[in-house]
C-alpha cells in the first residue's frame, strides 16, 4: 500500500535515513489524510499548523524522509510547502532559505537580471 | 584575524548550503519548481550557477514537455470583470489567460488588470506563444507564461485639416506577425481615418515593430482599397500575414492579401474559384499551410477546407457534410467561426450555442466542449506555451525597451 518501505524500516534497525523525530511527524500523516480527505480546508489548516514553525533545514529532512519512505502524498505536500514559502520571493530570500551562496561573477548576475527584467518586479518584500 | 573569522563563517555557511541543497535529489527540486509559476522559476536562475544550469536545461525541458503533453492546443482569454455599458470610457478589468488541458481542465497562466474601452478586450492572434490583445484603442503583446508584457505606443489620429470636424477612425482588421528572417514581431492595423461627413479617405495600413527601441507607427498609404469585413482575423505563416477583403462589392468576390512582415509589401492571392461568396470564408493554418475554410451552401451543406500549396494554388483537401453531424445549429451564419489547430482538429464555434465543437479532421469524429459561461466575453485561439521573448536582447542591454511592464501577480 502506501508504506512499502516502512516495514523495511522497522526491520532494519541500523537505519540512518530517518531519525525518530521525523518519523513521528511523517507516519501519522496517512491516517490523518484518510480521516479528513474529503474536507480540503481542514487539511489545509492541519498542514499550516504542522509546518508553522518548521525551519527550512527540518523541511529538507522531512522531504528526504518522505522520499525514502516512498510516501508520495507527504512528499508532494512538503514540496508544495516549500513552493508556497518561496513563491514570489526575491532571489536573496530564496538563497537564504536554501542556504545557498551566489557563485556568479558580478557582471554575469547583472546580465541575467536584464535578460528577465520583467520577472524581477512585483516581488514580495523580504 | 577578523578576516580569517569571516572566511570561516562563510565557509561554514556554504558547507551548510551545500549539504542542504545537494542532499535533495534533483528530481524533487524540479518537483518543487513545477509547483511555482514559470516566471518565478526563471527569476531563480540568478540564485547560483547550479540552479542556473538546472533551470535552464532540465526544468525548462520538463516544463514544456508537460505543457505540450497536457495542453489541448487552445488558449482562453476571458475578461472576468463586469461589462461596462459606456462604450467610450476606459475601465480597468481583470483579464485572465488560461490553457485548455486535455481532459477539460484549465491551467491559468496569467491574470492581469488591463485598461479597456467598454470593458471589451479580445485576443486577435497568437504566434510562438506570444499573444496580441486589443480593444481597438490600445494594443498589447505579451507572453503569459514568462510574464513579459508590452503595451504598444498609442496610434494617434491626426486632427482634421479644417479643425472643425473630429477625426474618426474605423479599424477593419488587426494583425500580428513574426518574420524569421529579421527575428521581429510586428503589429499591423488596417484602418481608415476620416473627418466626419467627409468619407473620401483611403484605407491604409499602420505597422509597428514590437519591442524595438525605435517604437513608432509607420503608415503605408498604398494598400488595396477593398471592402474589409472586420472580425475574420488574420493568419501569420512563414513571415507573412494573410487577411481577406471583398474586392468587388457587387459580386462579393474575395481576395486574399499577403503582407510580408520583413519588407512590409502587400501582394494579392486569388482564392479557389469554388468558394461560396455569400459568406466570407475563414483563413486558418493546417499542416503548416494556409487554408481557407468555406461553408458551402449549394446542394448539400458542407464545410470545405482548401489548402494553399505551391505557387499560391489551392487544393480542396477535406469536406464535411452537415448531414453527417446531425447538429442543430446554423452553420451559415456570418458569425460562425472556424479555426484549425495543430493537433489536427477544427474548432467550430457558432454564436448560437455555448459549447464549442472540436472536429477531428482525419477521423471525422467530434466532441463538444463547454468553455466557461457565455456571459463573459471569451476569446479562443490556437495556443502553445513558449519561452519566446518580445524584446530583442540588443534592446534589453541598452535598456531602451521603455514600454516593458512587469506582470504584477
């Protein structure tokens, strides 16, 4: 069913891929999903609650856990959360979110901005 | 010493960054990008070199592959605001562009507030994923996927020489075309300016190159003085914009005109002699060639498709008999529009029914699709998403593309 890899996880005691903390978050999700599948708004609120205080690094671990457990709904949900978090944010914001540094030469970055000048406007304030 | 500490911090940050990003499989990052609007992702090319490569190659390929697989090949333009009944005043209305998906769903590409007279905007033509929209007063060219949006300079009347009468304008047809030779997009307007009560004036063509720094309308005086019925639209193929005009008032003979986008010259093409001249046929594009869709009212009512082959000759290629479709609508009303899609379907949309008919040309089967509420004014047009850019790179680098606006979500 949804949890082909869970059995394997419990069987494999030396598992480093999914820490306990993450497992407690991810595993109850399918039950909750089934309970309130019909009610989308409730699901949304549940999702908001769940991830209100989760830092990007935690989100990465959640994503990796969901991926390892082959839990498609959770993976999709976490990806959607990341997407919502960075939708319409500035390039700097996204860099900080993912912990990335720009490795462009100063001239290169400017050229890029000019290439898609219109997409840099109307961006949310950081 | 301080310098050393800063370097260490940077190194640590980068290390975290590297482990953060690198640990997530690319497939998942692409999954995240797919949940964002295309224009947001394009902006993220500036984040770092790794993202530039990922977005430029893998993401772009994936996005357009999915777009092609899921799209029906039709774009929908709807003004979702209320229709204003004061036809002379401009009102801002929200205008939405979506792509009809296979299976009937709709993918919204862009929603933007646009100023329009009487709240009436219509999509005139689309080529290479760019859309030409107008209310016959303002003219807009944009790419709804990337968000690039250009408002063309106004095409201003000259005042009447006697300075007493008001100069009026009648626009018969507007066209949008692309020339692969010069890599330019141009808009043309077939119009007549006349002072009130004095109608001795010529039909002319106004042309403008879209997205260029030398952005002004040029008027071509020498144009066939036919009678033009607006609303039949234009087709652009191989660097030529095609349109139709009645060359003889009494016999209702039509002529196809070909406007060369690169050198801005006009030539005449005689249509097939068999066409029924009671109703103006439709021009469209099928299998990469110009085609004429004619409704034949003679013995058996039928829809004929003629393709233009070499030397501007025509071949009758497909025929659909009305009796085979047993459909209860008036095929021969002037307002019935026909258009071909690249997936081999013919759209028929008569004014009398809400749905649109999609005829598969090869298999001769059809389906009816309801497209939104008929209270809103809707434009349906053949459309596929693309990354095409309106302003050429040269103009961007010299920052002279003054008319470019942002698409504010």
